[in-house]
């Protein structure tokens, strides 16, 4: 399941450190994000590392797509040909 599609649970801000430790342990064990609230307002999110990694990967992909749109691919194809020895080797080719 795509972690970014999970609806986070909401909890009131713990009053002491043990409360935070319990929330962090639950996030790590269950793998579900939690939003910490103070006085009814969303304050912060505690997310599993896998969730953060998916978010960073999605951001990197969007940035790569944005950058790819700025490249003149015809010029790259004309000026950046692979060396002939690449074609001469025995490994499988992507074409």
C-alpha cells in the first residue's frame, strides 16, 4: 500500500515525555502517521521513516521530471552519443 495514501491518526499533545515516547513507539510499530494536536489545532506530524522516504522519493521524481522538461533532447542525442565500445560489448542492450 502506498504510505502516502494512509489517513493519519490525530492525538492530543502528550503532557510529558513518556506520552511522546508512546506515540513514537506506536508509529514505529504500526507504521501509521500520527498528527499531534494542541488545543484542537494540528501541530506536527510523526511519520514512519518509510513514509518520509516515499515523500522524498516523490519530490525527487517531480524535480527530475521538471528538469527533464528543460533539456533539449535532440541536442543531447546529437552531441552525446555513447562510445562505440559500448555497442561492441556482449551485455544486453536496452534496444
